[in-house]
C-alpha cells in the first residue's frame, strides 16, 4: 500500500440505528419446509421472490488460476470432513500506531478474537465436543447431520423455525485443502449460478495459501468444486464461484443501516463442521470497530510515517483456528462490525447472520473468548461484517475482481491517549501532503468525532469507517479544532496494495 493511516486501536462503543424489522409469521415455516425437502428428494427451484442479486446474467465468468479442483467427499457428501486449519489473525498494520504499548490492565478481561472459521483436524490440541475429538491429530472427523431444517409438526412452529427454513438453503459449508493444512468454514449463496461470499481467512487458510482446493457442500447435499473469484483481505471477505452450479437459492439482503440494538439475530453455518446449525440471539451492538492481526492481509511497505511493526499495538483480538499458536501476522486490519450474542463458534466464519425476516444482516467473521484460545467456543460475544459493506465489496469483486477502500491520508491516534485530552475521538497526529485530509483542510491536532453521521471515538473507529467505503467516496467529517466543532466534506483517496 502506498499511503496509509496509522492508528492506535482502542475500544469502541456501540451505536444504534433506527428501523425495526417485522417478524416472519410462523405459518411461513410449513411452506418453507415444503420448498426445501429432506435428503433423497429433488431440490426445489429458487423461490419466485429471489433478489436481483441472484440473476445469473449480471456476472461474468469466474476468474481462473486461483482454486484447483479437488476430490468429492465420497461416502458422506452431505457434510465435508473437518480438516486441519491454518492459524489466523487479522489486523491492519498500516492502520495502527503505538499510542499505548501497555497490555490489558488488572481487572480487565483479556479477550482473544477467534476466527469463527476453520476446524483443526491434524494438529491436536486436546478438547472434545459431544464425545468427538474434533481436534484430534490421529484421524479427521466427519460430522453428519440433517440436510435440511426438520419440521415435525407444521401446525406448531416458532419464528426461528420459519427463519431457519428460509435461510438454511442459502448457506453452504466450505472445505479448503492447502496440501499441508486444511479446514472448514461457511459461505452464503449470492446467485443462482453459484457465486458465494465467505471470509478471506477461510479460503486462504489465513494467508497460508492462495490456491487452496475448495469443495463446497450445499444444505441439500450437493457437492461442488469452487474457484476464487476475488479476495478482499482488508475486510476479510472473499467471493468464490461454484463450478457448473445452477438452481441455487440466493440470500436476500437486508439494510444493516436500519438495525436497532436488541433486534433478533439468527446465525446459520457449520460450527465445528456441523452443517446447517442454527443459533439465535440479538444484535448486541452496532458500529463496533475491531483491529485484528492478519496473515492474509498484504504487508505494508510504509511511507516513513507509521511505527515499526514491533511498536504497533494490535489489540487483544486474534483469529484462531484451534491449531495452537497462530502464525506470524504481517499486518493488521480495522473493520466495522455488528456484535451479537447468537452462538458463533469456529466453523461459522463466512456464514450468515440474519434478521427476523431471514434477510442477511451480516457475514460472521470472529468471536471473543475470555480465556485461552486453544479450547474456546462462544461466550456470547460474536462479530459480523454488516450486510451493507458486504454487498458493496462483493459487487465490486464480482464485477472487477477486486474491491476498493477509502484512504484519508493521515496518521491518527486515540484522542483519549493525548495528554490533556477532554474528549474521545481520532486525533490527527500527522497529515500526508497532497492527501485527502490535507485537501479538505484538516490539520495536525484536529480530533475527528463523526464520520457520515456515525460517532468516532477512537483511531480504530475512523480507520474502519474509512476502509468500509469505496475509494473516491465523498464523506462528511465532524471534528474539533480549538474547542470548536466543525464539519467538512472529504473526497477520500484509494488504498493501493
């Protein structure tokens, strides 16, 4: 990357946005169950209301040269084998400066981010799940299960049943094989002809390989080879294309900007290799920003303004796939996420987080744990990339092979860390000559407190929001200068690898 904002990550408070989402009537479950039959039956065609996103003619052919075909699963096509997963971490080194080098203080819980992604199958670290040694090095585990949502009594169902019956056919299980390492994650169908969104760390084994052999299993047991269309490691998203696929059920997108804290949230994916798993909770927080150490994000060459890597404060959040120590991260990424208490575990990465209507509100990306990352699961703190960001990035990847990201052209630090601070925000420590910030008249010492109407309380907040929008976007920044609140429009630059 040629020019970057450096940040010192800090905690970010949640924001909330208007507009509640109406629930799905329970009667819909019976109809949905009929539309998505059990194993052995022919899969039903997509429902008539499939979104425009699923229109096959909109997209070109999948890019070649990324993914290699691999063998089918053999005796158990309905569920891929849990394989080895590469250790993972993400964060945006170009984004981070070292305002504070201190660790987590006494009395605070040291939370570790787990990529809700790949289930280790060869590097044993102990721990059992339901009597099955998921982490065993001696033998891979095949977890079998239902190929559709089970509805035994169609006259008595609840709202979650209806949501699950609608969403499960749009969620797939992804197995990545990198030769010496492998793992499983989840994905969400974007089009009838096989475009699928997932996480970069799922299909690259957290940067361990760029050409993993990918096998995808649908909810009704169909198995496809897949190729990578494009990767976006800066927001940990990827698009893959299933080979010779047709008649798939695309997800319907919701507007994540309309969510409220407290709205229902349902997670669908393959935790621990258990496909078609459904968990429920609420939206716990909005506009949360996290920084994660990443081995998949490109290493930043630097322009002389950011600190050395050993001085960067990457925060307490890390991807971990249950393979012991994570591999050395090359950079950090800062991303804006939704927080949910719906149970998300390793293997849910890339899967769907949906609302009360079964519409996509986020792509599950990470979880937190209060203890060791080696044998951890959900503690009710999970994170998903908002659907509005997912839709923009996947649209760009499908049409252009890559996504763009904004660039402010300033080094920023948490305002609360500056001596004599009286407010939170993103303190502009240095402005890049000729950059977007300089062109908009921002100066060293300004404190950014708002970004297009969203509150900014830290450097991580600002960087995550800048990266969430496309390069060249014009945004409104609110900032403090000499105690006076000001607003200016900024035309962002474009982050370049």
